[in-house]
C-alpha cells in the first residue's frame, strides 16, 4: 500500500515499523502497532480505505507559516498526558514532528491544538504560536470555535447517546462542553460523558442508575482493550467545563466511577514510570521511580498504594490513596498512612515536582525520628478503604 501511493521508498524497520521516504520530503517512521490493531477489525474495502488514509497521513505537509492560513485548520484534540509525554520524547507513532503544546482539561487529560489536513493531523507547537503571533489560549479558542461550528452527529438510545465524528475528533467535544450540554432533546438529570478512546464519546443520563452503571462498565472494558486509549472516567458536563463525576454515597455507580478514576491513574502513572526509568538510565541519575499499585476488592471497590522505602536516598512518589513506608533493616517497622495524612506529617520531606504530569513528589535522604513518630501517629491498617 505504501509503495502504491505516490511512489515513496519504503523499508521495514525493527519494532514493527516502516521507514518511508516521500519524494520532496524527509524520511518518516510509521509505527504499525495501532494501525494493525485497528485494521484487523475491518474487512474488504473498509480496511483498504483505512490503510490508504493511514499511509497518506504520513505524507509531509508544509506547516502553515501565517495565522490567517493556520486558523481555519485548527481543531482541539483531547489526549492523555502520557500521549503528551511520549510526544515530548519522540515516542508517539510517527512523531518526527516538533513537540506540541497542551493545556490541562481534567486530571490526566489535556487538550492540544491539532492542525487538521485532509488525511492527517499534526499539532501546534510553541514555535508555531510564536511564528503566528498568538497565545496558546487564542489558538485553543480558535480551535474549539472551529469545532463548535461543525455538525454534531448524535445517535440517541433512551438514556444514552453516542456522538459520532467528525472523524478523528469525536472525543474533542469534551473541549466544547457547552455544545454537549445542549444536545437536542436533552436528558432528565445530570449528563456525563465518557471517552474511553479518542474516537468514541458516549453520553448518559445519571437519573437512570442501571444504564449509567452499564455505560461505565462498557467504557472501562473498551478503554482496557483500545489501542488508542483516552479515559474510562465519567465526566460531568456543564456549560462551562467538565469534571470527573463522583456519584453520591449509595449511588450504584459510585464504585465503578472510583475504579475508572484509579484505572486511568494506574495506566498514566505506568506509562510515566516506564518513560522516566528509561530517561534516568540514559542520564545515569540514581532515582527510584515508585509504582502506582492498585488493589481491586471482590465487591468492585478499589484502592491504590505506593511504596516509600526508607533506604532509598532519592525517590519519586505518585499520588496514591495509601503510602506504605518500609524499612529493609526492620520489616516489622512498616507504616501504612493515608496520602493526605502523610503530607501533613511529612510535607517538609515530600516536595511536589512541577515538571511531572502526572504529578510526582520527591523525597531525598532518610526520615528523622520526629517525622517517623508523626507518621506512626497517623498509621492505619493496610485494608480496603471505606
């Protein structure tokens, strides 16, 4: 397929990838993992068209040099922070492009500014903004306004609805919440939105508890299986923004929503841990990057924990429900503390590092006796959270 379109030179690379040299353009690397995962679900002409567009999407494009040319091409692109981190180190599939900018939309989620071409997209960078003479806020306002002017295709099915398109931007409607809150016909109560993949956005009416639980379960399953994950978290929609939905105590969806939030955190921290491990191995810096660990209970609830080892002189901790503070020299001296209590007792030792997203807290050296005593005073049994 690649050789049939425009006659590029194509060479197989290790790691399931192609190197494509387009006439008049530099070489690009086309990683095939996600393409294979998505193409195998298609048949016949649909698969052929998908592959054709995937190859055309790797063709070089001149980045718009002027704002009046760029502005009509901009659309918001909602992405996980792990995508942003991967792009920043050149690990995103096809990422020979400069590093994109992004702004926080919700925990673990950002919105980037896509430059939309006929068969592909690239992402606006700080260098682009400087050349165009606009701020990041202005670029994103333009992008969201462009999307808001496009038709929103909605398929209703009782208390749920599916937003279809535009192609490649279904999840981007999260960045235009006012449009989602005005879907024709409306819903009876609060509206939540779920975007387990970049190309899927589902809305649900929280007044229907059974349907809400069913949608959350399906979203988590879809998220876990998707090659292009976004988030399994339900987001409460309003005219002015989105926020993770926390069902009230006793709501049937409460444990499912909490599990979705922790599963997203686990996936994003897992990607970050791997990336930082590779980075520190290259730089030779001795840093222990703690894992974000999950425990799932039989009743469907879950809780998270991270390990803080007293013998580690330089470590980075994820934000988890519980910290397990261990001592290699005295295994019986283990202390289990809730995260908020640990910050109160040892906030002078744990310092949030602003460079990391998801957030990380740095600790250096050991724990003095007074801090250990304060942590012990806040110790709780290692068990399921209430």
